[in-house]
């Protein structure tokens, strides 16, 4: 297969950037022509990441240099810069880059949220509103049609990737109508980035386990924002994050108490309708405005299915149809239908739960389901590799969509085990 696009990675000296480089150099249709990282500018890539010795023969350029955009004939630029830096850089380089047809995938959090949500949670000024309006939220499984047409994509955060994939089918089917979700999520240390700190030092993390950013994790509004659009109503997420004494991986355990009497409509029709709206190419493409339109359509499709299940004259939630069987079985069908044809989401057989070891080094998201008859709660488990599906792999998946290729190109990664 011949090379089709020329790409650059800015922020290649960090964990996500280094992982992105590792994936891109083995992509059959990509030529990696430049890497940049301000903190290590001038050094060979192999000096920063010795595992790439003999594989990547490039020196790191200055990430903020406009010359990278002006002097190279690039098709795509990946930004793996710390939060805040992309928002400062892009207004200076994007107008000319877009004139030459360059498309951008940003792995930071700078373009995922409107200013009203970004500033209080990130503690810094938001990006130019025009950039935010242009950016499409890049969760490939939910918004492929938007991503294909985009010239600027905001790659999701690592926690939101796992949590949104875990909850999207329920949101589209009305299962979050109670408006409240509890999430207990745990991440490996690489999620904190490569910069040294006492909290991520070996002596602090080894044989230890603790929550962090309680009540103030910056991924909370991102999760709520997308779930609200999918559900067609506000959703409050109580997110507690924990640091695991492991290098890679996220395990999210999501607890949902569905509305009393809730019973999803038959999965094929309802979820197919929701998927058609979410994945379609029509309508507004920008995020968050385009996302709102997608979510409203998905909610309408889901609502139509739920209304059909209600008895005549009833004002309450739809009731379980006679002989429908166990809600856990129906949920399994709901998830399998929703993610049919999505190569990187693996819905596990009933009774099985995911583990981070089973997705390590891959772009998979493994999902497990449990319905507890006694309490009435639904528990959804999701496991990803935070550096692959939670960052670099998701970015390559978005590249494939934007370039019109198969989503799996360059991502045929078998998980590492043990």
C-alpha cells in the first residue's frame, strides 16, 4: 500500500505523543515527516524514547515554531501538547494551514468544551470561540460522520473515552432519564503525563492506591456535556478518579439507576435509529453546536421507541412487556446492537467483566454489563489502554476516518499479555 499522507506530531516528547509516533510509523498509509517537543527540542527522537532507536530517525523541532506548518508539505498535524498550549498556537497557524488543506487532530482538552465549562474546570482562559465552534468532538464510535468531514478534531480525554463508551447506549435509549450517574474510575500513572512530580514518583505510587481530584476532575464536564446531548436532557455525573500503581490502563465502573419501570424498546429498531442520527453526515458539523443537534436527534429517536412501549393513557415510564425476559438480557442486546460494526468495542459475554490487562497496548474498549435485580441498579464496566484508545490510538482512528480509510488501518494491535 502506497503512502498517502504526510503528518507531523507536535508534543512528541510526552507519553501520548511518543505513543502516537509509535503507531504512525507502522501505519501503512502515513509518512511521518516531523516531530516536535519544546522541552527536548534539538534532540533525536531516539534519545527521548530509546525504544524507537533505528525506527524513527528524526530530531525534535520546536513545537511552537510556525515554520513547521509553513515549510513542510503536511496533510495532517497531531497536537499532543499540554493543555493551554494548543489554544495559544492554533490561532497563529491555522488560517494559513487551512489554505493549504492541512487538517488537525488535537489531543489536549483545549477544544472539547465551551468557554463557560472550560474556564472554571481548567482554571485558564478558553480557546478562541471560533476554534471551539469549528472543532468536532472526536469519539469515533459515536460521531464518525462528523469526524470524516472535519478539518479540526478535538480528541476525547482518556476517562471520557471509557465512560462515554460505557454509557452511550443507555443515554440514547433513555436509561439516564433519572439524570444521575455515579462513576468510579481508576487510571495508570502514565495518565498523569511524563512530567516528574511527587505524587507520581515510584515511592509514592508503588504498593499504594488513592483517589485524586475528588469533585474537581476536569473531565467531569466533558462527560456530562456529551451525555446530556445524547440523552436529550441534563445528566449529572459524580466522578471519582483513583491512581493505580500500574503504568497503563483505565477501568471505569459506572452505576446507573434507571427511571422506575424503564424498559428499553427493542434494541434493533431503537438503537439503529439513534445510531443513524449520531453517525450521520448531515446537519451541523461543529462541536458543541453540531453535537447538540446530533444528541437531540438521537434522543428523539430513542424517545420514539420508548413512547411506543407505553400503555394507553399512562403518564409514567414504559413498562416491561409480558414475556420480555430479564432486563440484563435486553441490555446485552442493546449494547451489541449499538456497537455492531464498531471494530474496537468488545461487548463481553454476560457474566464476564473487563480487565485493563486484557486491552493493554491495543485500541480496544472492553465493556461488561451487570443488572442487579435486588437493587435495581445497572453497572457498566469499561477498560481501555489510556495511551492508545484513550489518546494516540483514538487519534489515529480519527485520522483514518478523516482520510476515508478503514478505521482499523495501522491499529491492528493485539493486546499484550501477561
